[in-house]
C-alpha cells in the first residue's frame, strides 16, 4: 500500500477497505455481529512450493482467500505480482464480495495471488509454476467449479487461466463441470467471447452511465457528454488499455496522459491509445514513444489537469500526500483500491467525484459469470435461438415491405434480420448490468441524506444484499 501522511497512522489495504465498509455499516445500522461476519475473511490458504526451473529449485509462496460464501461459488482473480502479500489478497477478496453483490452476480468473494514477477520468467517456466500452484489450490478445493472459481487479474491472462483449467481437468476428469473451474480462459478452451476486454468495457459503460445523468455530471463540475473530455490513465494493461481504447474510439473522449511504470506520456491533443499499446508491446515499455512528451516522474501526471483520472494499475496510488493536488473532476477507479481511505475523504471534501472500484471494474466478474453459466450449461449462448431470431427478423422485413409496398433498404433489412451471437449477448448483458447497478447506487446516493458519495452508496447497496442473504440462510 502506498504511504500515508506521517501524522496519520499508515493503514493496510484491508484496513482501508474495512474503514470504508464501516461507514456504510453504520449508516445501515447493521447489527455488529452481522457486520463482523460480512467483513471477515472466512478462510485463507497459504501455500509454499518449489519448482525445478532450468535445473535449479525455486521456492514460491501464494495465497487464496475465501472472503464470503453466502453465494457459491466464490469468485475472484489470481494475481501475479512481486508485491503481493496476504493482506492484499484479503482486501481484494473482500472487494470481490462487495463487487458481486453490487452488480447482482450471485457469487461469493475470493482472491488469489502468487508472489512472483512474471516478467522474470519465460513461458515454459511460468507454465510449470502455474500448474504447480493450481495443483496445490485444487487439492484443497480452493479451485473448484462449485465452490471457488478463479479468473485473471494483474499479471495473469487467458494463457494462465488455460493452464489452470487444463490442470483441473486432468486432476478431476470425472467432474462434469470441470470446464467451469476457471473463467477468463481462451475461447478455444471453453472461454467466452468478450471476456478479455470485459473489465475495460465495463469501465467504459460505467463512465458512460455516469454521463447519462446531467445532474451527476454537474456535481462533478462538468457539463455535456464524454465527447472531448480529457482522460489520464495510470496503467496501460488489460483494463487501462481497453477502457482507454473504447472511450476514445467510441465516445470521442481524449486520452491526454498515460502513466506506466517507466514514466508517463503526455499530449494535450490526445494520444493514439492503440499506437501507444503497439509501441509498448513491441518495446516492452512506453518510453521512447515518439508522438508524445515523456515524463520520467510518471506519477506526477496523476496531479495533472484533466476531467477524468482513471487509475488502472495498483492499489494505494492516490493517498493523503497527493490527494489534495489531484486536479481531475472525476476519479474513475478501474483498479482495485487505488484511492486510500484518507485520500477518499480529501477528494470528497474537494468535490471530486469518485466512481468506486468495486462497481466500476465489475465488468470482468460479470462476464466471468456469463462464462461460468455457459460452462455449466454446456452450450454456447445464442446457439438455440439465433436462427429463430433471424427468421423472425426476416418476417418483420417481409411484413414491412408488404404493408408499405417498398423494399426495406438492404442495410436496415440486414440489421433487422440478424440474430444475436455470443459477443452481442455478452456485451448487452454487461451493459445492462453496469447501467442497472449504477442506477441502484445513484438512487441511494441521492435519496439517503446520510450518504454523500458514490462509494458509500455502493457499499450500502452491497451490504444490504449480503446481509439479507446471510439472514435468509439463518446464520
Ligand atoms: P495488467 O497486469 O494487465 O496491467 C497493469 C498495468 O499497470 C501494466 O501495464 C503495468 O506495467 C502497470 N503498472 C503496474 N504498476 C504500476 C505503477 N506503479 N505505475 C504505473 N503503472 C503501473 O493488470 P490488469 O488486469 O489491467 O489490472 C489492473 C487493475 O485492475 C488491478 O488493480 C486489478 O486488480 C484490477 N482489475 C482487473 C481485472 C481484470 O479482469 N484483469 C478485473 C477487475 C479489476
């Protein structure tokens, strides 16, 4: 966790999340016993193992935390990071519980991490390490399609999920739902179309929904839509890249700054996100990209003037030392926990709107939910109804032509008679989820006098649902 001001006690990631939780629990007047039950992590598994790599034994440590089981399976990504520790995993698992509740994904919360810098290893070694880590987790049922389903997170991709899935299927060949033990898999291995970009898409849909409400936009001191709005992104990874790409290409926003580990790029006219990504892929860094100014102290750009700041890298990036200097009107938390508890208070006092992480980055878990449903139902979305939809559409075209005596223009006829495929359904389900969840959060934000920010509102929405579930199961 990034540093807090010296006169303030430095809080761990878990403490930061818990303090935010407590504000909502107080508003809801949750029974202290119930609050404690929701807040605490139910189970934690720490594993140490060694793998022989290029003739040498290397030792690793990893964790999987199971935060809540009011709904099963519990869901949460696996992170590969040299900075990972147990506290981080617990905090991320808790956020998963609140995230699933806020977007009505009927899962509990979990999270895993392996303390490793994946850039240090080649593909062959990474596969060995991943398969071994997966075996350890599977042995203890911390990976299982009925109880605990991982997905990708920072430092992992569909490739790692494919290895984990294959390991599960090898160890449990008689589990009919084995393919649902992991989400975010490659499409060829039971994955779903649209999962890779889902979190970034969800960030786009969430910000779009915010801008659909002029009252909210004006609370942030802005006006109009997303067109021309200046965005700075920290972290051009899976989430940051896709969010930046869609917000510029489809909504007309401008990405004026990109902050990465090596430094930052700045161009007030707007960066070509796709071109920066190509450069990063080719060179392994954004440094040297010729079409923008390079700033060595990348994080100084967090304090640069813009309309929307999207932290999409790691936690604790906006803390008590820089919160007072943030010039963005909106902080859209694409990463988990990028704003500390104290910084959140400072931003709020300054009238900066924070769109909270566990709502805004819920696109990944939402599409993972769709993937899991596809896996356990053993059928691709759209397979049964697509042709029927096309036939219905064609009939509408025929009726229109019959009634008007004119041919329906070809492009329109094509659109009307096209059945939805898996990607269309995933996108529409994701957009619907993000829009409905924002409305529920907003309603609490506007209607409850004790709630004066979106984060507390989102916590209130989530905790109300989780508490109800626990009450209903009689715990
Ligand atoms: P990623 O590994 O694909 O990308 C992270 C990017 O951030 C990398 O480009 C890395 O170089 C950069 N980065 C790391 N530390 C940085 C720093 N200190 N300053 C600037 N840049 C830095 O990870 P991701 O999957 O995009 O995840 C990013 C965040 O989003 C994490 O907080 C993760 O938990 C959260 N998240 C991810 C998903 C998902 O589906 N991948 C879902 C929900 C939330």
